[in-house]
């Protein structure tokens, strides 16, 4: 940020930046929550399919296991059905893993959003001017790896790094 930019910054604008970042993170959490809900609905549907398939096969539970060389009527159907159920179970496990990862990601985003909100409150209450506030935000974003949460948006940390590189080139 050059001198011209610095003159136009205020603590209130930096506080608003923190609140905006928190809002964007909260929006991401809502989107991820909706995606997780869709996956959970798919998991429920697949569980129902597996239960139905298993309930339709009571003979597989009560019938003694036939030798592997004997291929009786329905034996191939049962093997095919079992293979389909196993495929459904594998898909189910994969979706459960994705949901767990989304939940962990949502928690990280929620935590960072809360931290941005706390930072905004601290800046508003205890600010030693815009420059100190800016330094706090840049340090906060570095400590929390904030740029990783905003792939489509430049953080103040990234802007400061670009500015630093530009100053080093001069």
C-alpha cells in the first residue's frame, strides 16, 4: 500500500474489512453446510437402498452356504446383488469421508470468522491508529494463513506482500 492509499485508510475501514472477511467466511460455511446436507441426503437414500436389498434377500441368511463349485439357480444373481451392495457401501463410505472433511473445513472457517470478528472488536476498541490496526490485521492473517481461505480474493496480507515486493524492486 503506497502513501496515497495510506492517507485514505481509517481504523473504521479496517474494522469493516475484518467484518467483511468474517461475513464471507460465514457465507462459505453456509454453502458448505448445504453441500454437506445434500451428501447426507444421498447417504440416507443409499442406506435405504442397501437395507431394502438386504431385506429382499432373506434366503441368503437362512440358506446354508453352497460349495464354491456348485452353481445353483439364483447363485449368480445373489453374487451380482452382493457385488452391487458392496459397491453401494463403498460409495457410501466415500461420501461419509467427504462429509467429515467438509465438517472439519466448516469448523475451521467458523473459527476464523469468529477470530476476524474478535479482531474487528479489538481494533475498534483499542486502536492506536490505522497503521497499527493494519499491522495487526496483516500479522493476524499471517498467523492464521488467511489467504488459504480466500482463493478468489486478495487479503491485506497478500496486498502488503505485493507492496513489499514492489518497494524492494525500487
